[in-house]
C-alpha cells in the first residue's frame, strides 16, 4: 500500500507456519494453481512468488488487506485462515449425487417447453449444480468444462428472466453469472499463459496471444478495485509492450495498429484509476 505500512495481523498460535499450510491446503482443495490464486487475489502473475513464499513459511505475517484478498479468492473468511481451519477430506458420495442431479435436470429440460418459465428455472438450477460440480472436480479441464456448462445455463435462463417480469430470478441468475464469469476469466488467463509456453517465443502467434491476454486483464479490472485493478492493468501493459516489439520487428502493421490503440486505452484506464 502507498503512503503507509499495512497493519500486520499476527497469528497467536505457537505454530506460526500453519497459516501457510492452511492456505496451501485450501488452494489445492479449490483446485487452484499458485498462479490462479495469485491472479484471483489480485496480485497478478508475479504474485505467484508471493503466494509460494507464504505457503513455505518464508512470509508468516500478512497485512489485513492481503489476507482478506487471499481468503476471498479461496471462498473463505480471513478468520478461517488465521485459525488454521483445514478443508474436510473429500467424499465421493456427494459427487455421485451431483452427477445424478445434473442428469435429472437435463432430462427434465426435454419435458419443458423451451424458453418457458419452468425451463428457465431448471436452467438456473443446473447452473448451480455445475458450479458445485466444478468445485468438487480435481482435474482442471473437468472444472473448466463444468463452469462453461454453468455459464451456458445462465445465458439460457436470462433469455426468459427479465428485471421487470421475473426480478428475483433475474437477480439470482445475473449474480451467479457474474461469479462464474469472473472464475472463467481467471481460468482463461492462466490457460493463455500455459498456451504461450507452447508457442515459439517472439513469433506472431506469441504476440497475438499477448494482445488477447492484455484484453483479458483490462476486462478483469471491471470486477476489481484499487491496487488489484492497477495490478491487472500493469499486466495488460506488459503484454502489449511484448506484443508491440514483435509486431514492429516483423512489420505486422495491422496488428501493431490494434495493439497501439489498446495500449492507449490501458494507459487512459490507469490515469483514471490514479485520479480516484
């Protein structure tokens, strides 16, 4: 934080390193990589080193703001981490029940008139089930698939629900859609970073992916505030700079023009953030 030091929260347990152990356990329980947690908490890609140092007890005391951000990314309260609460061991029975419920919901959809109110309510219920299924999945691809299914169900439900005709269902679907959309944005960023490693460095494909990443970071700022938003914009700026160097070198004028325009928009967004 600028201008003043963060107030530090000190764990009163004799085993101070249990904070890092709890964070690592919850991160794995939620199916997140170190990079995904760093991005979700608003620290950006470079924050993965910070998260790793916490987990390995190289950093034992966290400022209140940072602890709250990590806890929120793990869908916890900060007290859960300070008290070193650990996730429960997974049980296969709830997962089987979830799968049965999803199959039942999809079967019932076929019995409903498309875009009727009942059809939309089942779509919303399915979205919740898919989100729960994603949380229970250990494999990242299975988690991503479940979240995209949930997003599709929300989009279908919102074809019927409106703020005027079904305000409660509309609000419920919209809120769930925002939550799922934010998770998918984080997954998209981490997936794109992994894809970059498969591309020849400094190639046009490598540069174009950097531009797409910059757009993802910029869009993500709509759900962030303060330093977390600035971190995302800084990451976007870094991606554009990397892309422009390739476009200039390879004389890809159309790509360079698009990247330059995006760079101006990002700089403007940073200036607006600094004025607040």
